[in-house]
C-alpha cells in the first residue's frame, strides 16, 4: 500500500530515533509512523507519474489540516501558498528578531512564553549558528556532529542574537544537503570539532553582547550525537547517492543508520544514501522489504 508522507524527523522518547510520518491518503487525518531502526530493511518505490502535492498545514495545537485543493507543488516545496500562509508559526521562517510580525495570536503567545536557545553546532565540517525551542531535537534533525547552547531567552532576542552572529561573524545559518552528503564516509575527528566549537564560542563572546547570553563559565559541555546515527560514523566509503527524478525511483537495503534527514542503507556490497525530506508530499510504496538494487557509479552520484 502507498503511504502519503507528511513529515520525516526524530522523536526523543523513549529514546532518540528517526521515523517517517505518513497517512494512507492525502485527505486522511490518522497519522502513522514508520520506524527507521538501524538493522531494519527499508524499501522505497515511487512511480514516475506520481506528482508531489501539498501536505496541508498544522494548527497551534498540532492538528494537521489537509489541503482542500490537493494542489500539485514544485519539487522544492511541501505546501501550496494558501496552506503555507495558514501554517502555525510560519512567521518563524522570516523572523530576524527586529520586529514581531506573528502569523497568528497563538504564534505570538508561543514565541513570547516559550524559551528558545541560541546554539552553535558542527555540521559537515562547518560551524553553524541557529536558534530553537528544542535544540537537541534540532541538532538531530540537522544531522549535527556536536552542539553547544550559548544563549536562552524568549521573544525576539534569541532570533536577533542568531542573526547578529551569522552576519557579523559569517557563520552560516543553514548547511546544504549536498555538503552533508559529501562528508559521508569520512571519519569524524572529535578533537577538531571541539577545537572548532571552542574557537567559535570565543569569537562570539568577544563580539556579541546580549542579556540572554549564558555566562561563558556556565556553558554546558559540548554534546556529541554520533552514537545516535547507527553505523554511519564508522563508514569508510562514500555511499552512492540516490535522488528522485523523472523515472521510477527505487531505494532498498538494510538500514546502516540515519543522520539528520539522510538515511544510509547497504544492499549487497554497496552503500546507498538518500535524503528523506524529498519524500514529503509524495505517495510512495514504503515497506520493510529488501530488494536488490543494481546501479553503477557515475560523476552525477557525487553531486
């Protein structure tokens, strides 16, 4: 049976684990979870004529409202314009901490009553700055190697601090999936990561002033996340990258691990990697089968 994918991510309880969230059809509200456990078989198939459609939007209490138009969307989108405007907390996407322009009164209340952390995280060989009300979950979603929180507050200030750090010190606020893919199969040097984050912390505290900054001497130790990504940190070869294109798509094998949104499987003697986020808004055959894949490496597999 096909599954209409509405989200992929990480749940924290009873322990951190990745999953695919789906409904049996786009208009259904009963959400189901497909666990992505290391060692489990995974098979994903998408037919070439399957179009990507809007997933709907979420209300302030977490309820998903299906898209009434069932509108076809571009491959880099997950919502139509109408549902995007109705999404709770969509204002977070455009907020730079300078002026509050809430998408709803509920979103404004959430922002001004919920503590958010500003953090520095190490992803794909780079130090990134970000802010989140749940930094540990955000690090997992991004596929961070390690992270440390440097500020905590409510309202506009966390976002403002994030933007000041990004603009003044040139730390990226996003890392491309292609960059993350390129680092798969390369060993993670914890000493280098610790050193990079310590340098970044010193630069931030020397350059940025804010009342929500955590005193430097009270910062918690750097959190490492490698042990949560299955066997991916142990890979010594770069996986073959699979992407959804115009032809029928097939991805299958035993799950080696999931890092952020990237799942890596092993089929026969070959490793394959795939960005789970590209499933969102698609009807796909997803099961715990394992079917042999035949492929040949080319230059396009490494782009």
